[in-house]
C-alpha cells in the first residue's frame, strides 16, 4: 500500500535494524483517515472469506481493526493484556512482546467468543509472530477458526511470516520491510 509506505517514510523513525517507531500515526497518535483506508484495504482483501468478527490484541491493532469491522459490518473483539478483576471465566495464552521484551498473558472472556465462529486477525506489526501464535493458541481453546491475518507493517527479515505460512494461514501485509537501519532507512519487499 503505497500511501502507508509514504507515510512511514515521512513520519516513521528507524531506531535500529529491528525497531521502527510509528507512534505519530499508528501507535500513540492515530491518523483516522489513514486507518480508514487501511480498513478498506483489509476488508477488500478478505471480503470473500466467512468472517463473523474482527480480532486484535490491545493496543496497536485496535484502530485499524475498528475500521475493518466497520467495513465488513461485524463486531470487533479485543484480546486483553492481563486478566482484570471482572474476568472470571476466560481463555488465556502467553505472549512475548518483541518491542517491549516482556512476557504477558492475553485473555478473553469465554462469553465473548461463539464456538465455531470465524475471525479475521488484525495487528499493527509482524516481527517474530509471537502475538499471532499466542492468539492462535487462545482461539484453539475456543474452537474458533482464523480465516485470515491482516498486518499493517511486516518486518519480513524476521521469522513471523514463515511461522504463520507454515501453519497454513492466509496472511496479507500492507507494507513489507526487507531491511532497515538508521543509516540507510527502509528497503521494501517488492
């Protein structure tokens, strides 16, 4: 998606050869017009799939997932990081955040997910694939099918895509980075 690549070039910051900061338009300050276009792009890509809900993990995936859900006219389900005092009967999994280098539990109330439903997973980044693998384990407990995965920014030089493709999932990334460094910037996949 050229619009996204242009925005990354303009407002993104390559902090290292593995860390890209996009908090001016995706993570902390959100550009709703860009998110709307991202939502439309994902919806068009996955429109032929049977999708009962859009799913993401808080927080970076929420904004684009809202627009995908709106376009496909289905609910958005947000997987929480950590168990709240109001969550009694939950599905849970553990994930290691690549960016934060922290391990945490992800949870969702069992009453939220309908067994045998079909979901589309949306996330802001794909690096090692840890967030998706943890989500997959959580959804297996619920007997929920993952119909596809939409990623805003993929760091294709890391292992995430290979892991997900090996499991047989349909994955679509809007901006795929082959290589990056603070000195040379970003080199995109073709």
